[in-house]
C-alpha cells in the first residue's frame, strides 16, 4: 500500500494510459491537484485516454472528483476516455460523482418562424388544457362542498361568509358607485354629442338604459370585482400555501375547500348581483345628470323616456349574468392561489394571472350570454 498517491502515465502509440495508485483522499489534496495538472499536456496530445483504477487503495469524494475531471478533460476535447479496473466498493461513489454538473443541453431552437409559432401554439394549447382541467376540478370540489352543506347546514361557516360579504360587498360599494356613475355620464355625454347631429337626442336615453342594464352595468362591476377581490383571494390563498397553512388544515382533518374556498365563492355569488344592481342605478343616475345639464332634458322627461325604452327583461338579462360571472371569478382566483409555489415571485405571477384570466373569462362569458339571450328573444 503506497503511503503517498501516485499517477503513472505511460503512452502506447497515441493512447495515454493513466494509472492512479495509493490513497486518493482529501488528506492528500495538494498532491492530487499537482498530479492532475502534471498530465494535462499529455492528455491533450493523445488521441485516446485509458484510466486504470485498479491501483487505488483508498478513495473519497475529493479523489473521485479529481479523477472525474481527468476523464472529462479528455472527453471535452473529443478524445474517448475508457475507465477500467474500478473496485466494487468504489463504483457507487464514482457513479455519483459522474452525475455531478451534467446538464443536458437544450435542443437547438428552430430557425423556421413557422415552426417557432407552431411550437408556441402547442405550448399554449397544453397550458390551456391544464387550466381547463384545474377549473373543472375546482368546480367539482365546490359542488361537493355545497352538497355537504345542504346535507349538514350547520357545517356552513357563517362567520366567514359574513366577513367575506362585508369585504367584497359592503366595502366595495363606494368605488362601484363612483366608477359606474362616471361611465354612465360619459356614455350619455357622447350620445348627446353625436345624436344631436341627427336631431335624435332622445335616443341617447334608450342607449344608456339598454346598454347599462343589459351589458355594461354587470360587466364593469364584474371586472372591478375581479381586479379588487379576485386578486385579494389569490394573494391570501397563495400566502397561506407558501406558509403551509393549507397543508396544516388538511393534517388537522379539515377540508380547505370547505374552510377557505366555499365561503369566498359563496360571498362573491351573493355580492356581485347586488353590486351590479347598485352600479346600474348609479350609471343611470349619471346619465340623468348629463341629460339635464348637457342635453337640456329634465328629470321627468328622462325617467319617462327610460320607462318607454327599457323593460324588466333588460334588467333580468343583466342580473342573470352576475352569479355566473362571480362563480368564474371565484374559481379562477382560488385555483390560482392554490398553484402558488414557495416564492414571492410565484405569488406575484399567479396573482397577475388570476386577474387577467378572470377578466378574459368574464368578457367571454358576457359574449356567450349575449348570443344565448338573442337566440331566445330576450
């Protein structure tokens, strides 16, 4: 047994044979580094390298890594490196070291722009399929939770539901009134400005009434709720996911859907129709003020014209959309919150994704409802 490590190098034609001997351990690190550097030139000059490890008496991680670097120097220059004579009790360590810092290079990007676009389309399709699966999974979990509440009404967390109603309903009324009031006023002003050219100022009231009650009232409120409450839901659940509070609930035998998600979604479904009604009334009031001060139309004439232009059907069309929009916003917000990983970057990304998806789906849902109600004559 050699007291000091050795590295014997012999050349046979264009083949370099390296034979390490003795203890290749961390206690001899200086010697091992010197031995490794001493054969660099010969490794680069040879056409092939053979590493015979049968003479090694002791080996640890440091020694195995230095031998692995020798092997990699040969293969990185395009020279085949053959390792032989490895003792059975060293093979596991050498195999572990061989896997260190080995990264599979990414596939070369296609230079064809058409292929690049097809690749992006494929990735987007896979992502959309996953989103739909998660949405349906959350919808099913909610229905199961609702069924459980119907069987056991006492299991409903009424305190949490009332708290969420206060947060997303009562506290949102001022901003909803302000925004919808301004939108109603702007629509009326533009209507009077353009219809005046044709002597049809009175039709502005028809436009404001129908547009607000059927479409814009509920749509604007739903978008505001998605940005205000949907983002808050995602951030809250995401923070709980990062702190493993949701896992703790499951460990305690509590269903996170019953405890966290159902009260939030139920509060949205209850609050959004009320907010849509309040927002529609505020928009009509804003249109009435503009009609009085900009269109020289008194309140009595404005109300009479509204009475002729709109009906209960227009109001029903708008309000019927609200619970479905609330359900979509709640499911997307909660599911994105549960997808948060363990970093602040992930929390911010999922919150942004939640708002964007919610607004997109609300607009798509509004369009689908418009087609449906037109097909049935409403």
